[in-house]
C-alpha cells in the first residue's frame, strides 16, 4: 500500500513546481476532499526534490486504502 504526505493548500503551493536540480521533475500535490493535498512519500528519497525534503519530512503521512483516505474532489483530482 502506498503512503502519502498530507499537505494543506499553503504547503502544497510552497512545494508545487519544477525541481531546481532536475527541471524535468516536478512536484504536483493532488487536491482531495476536505481541502487536503497529497504527494506520494517516494518524493522523500528522490534526489530531484532534495530542496523540499526537510520541509516535507515533518508533515503527516497517510496510508492509501484506509477508510479515512480522502475522496476525490468534485473537479476530479486523483
């Protein structure tokens, strides 16, 4: 089961965008119901996103597939 980093809208805005070291890589947190945004926790070990690692590492984690997992937004989402 995949693990996700849970972000607020402001935190998602802070990390969203192309990597400084690897322009072909980008972070794009996905909005879910309840105003939360999710990123796969694999970004924590991806060298392309090292500049955000300390910031992301302290945010809460959520296991995919648990009953409390937030649903998609009305506009789609992931």
